[in-house]
């Protein structure tokens, strides 16, 4: 039944946007492809809560128009219609519209709006350096999804974000922002981050810092990793043991062997696994059943 009604509904929906005689969506799309600015705006106007049957099709048509659709899309970022706003932001991000960054950044910063993480995602997709600042501002957001997507977007921006992240982390006081920035720098894995990460090794985000240092694959991190092998936090000990595997050597074996009798099973297991990687010898650890076993390999 819905399929039978769809052409008729499309006809009515498009017609409602005009003062002249209504035309079909296909005709409207043809006019938009031909450069008709009014038709392009009418396509954008069809998006939203009332366009359940047309949103996906209209969205595809707007992407097909490419850069020509950007002027019609830009004003709609400010709409109060959440569904329309999300379609518009998604379209602009897929079109890599850097001119949309200020408007999308304003959505990200507006705490009255829901699902702001979509704006954080879009800024990363656009991929322009001007997206870095609003994403940094979102790293300490109270909304976990916003923080997560802002972090992912900064990682996606990669080298464009490295120096701004380092400068940000030097001054950051918000623990949520610090943790997010540390994760981003770790995943980007640029050795330039070594010094600023080291400054946070004794802070509340030290478990994340240890992981980030390991991801740098920088020989300078070895001493720092060994220094936290006896940390009171088992996650710090586990992360340090894990990180030492790819970059450690026989020189650190004795320090790491002490963790084979750690109180926490997963710490003992990772110590054994990393020791095998570092030394080329087989190691056993005591599992939760009290049996001494070899760690299974995660590299096969």
C-alpha cells in the first residue's frame, strides 16, 4: 500500500512547497540538476520530520548535485527540525563543504540540542584544519558520545590536529578533556607527542597515557613504561606490560618478569605475552585456575 501511495505523496509534498502548479519529485530533481537554484532549495525544504517517505531519496539527489547543492544546504543547518538538520549536516560533510564548518561548529556547541555528536562526526569528515578548534572545545563535553566522536574526528584529521592537540594538552585542566586528548594523540601516534604525554604520566589519566606512549613506538618511552610496572592501578600495570611487548628488549625482561606473579590475572597474562615478544623465549603465567600456562598468541 505504501508503495502505491508513494508517487502521490511525493507529488503532494513537492507541490506544498510551491505557489504554482505542483510538479513531481523527478521533475524537481531535473530542474535542480539543470542549475535551478529555487528547485535546489525546494529539495532541501523537503527534508525533515514530515519527509519520512522522501528523506533518503532527496538526500541522495542533493549529493548527486555535488557542490551546487551547498548554498541551498547551508542555511538549513540552523533549522529547529532535528531530522532535517542531521540530513543537512550529513550532506554537507559528504560534500566536504568547509564553508559549513562555522555553522556545524555552532550546532556542536549548542547544549540545548540533542545528538550533537553528529556535528562532531561531520567536522572530521569535512577534513579541514578549521574544524580542529571546535573539536578541541568538545573534548571536555559532559556528553560521552560528543567526546567520543570529537576524539575520533581529531584522529581522522591526523597531522592537522597534532600540534593543536599538544598545545591543548599542555593547558587542559578538565580530566575528561585530558583523557580525550591523550587518546587522540595516542591513536595518531606522532612522536612529537612524547613530551606532553610524559607530563601526564602521574595524573588521573595515566592508564590512557601509558597506552598512548606505547602506541608511539618510540624507544624513549621504554623507561617511562618500566617506571609504572608497579603502579597501584592494575590497568596501568597491564597497559605498561602490553606496550612494552613491541618496543622492549632483554634489558627490560627482569622488571617485567616480576609481573608474572601479579595479583591480577590479565596483568600476568600480558606480562608473559610481552616477554615472549621481547625475548623470543617461551613463558608461562599462573591462570585463574592456578595452572601455569603459556599465553595464547594474538598475532596469528
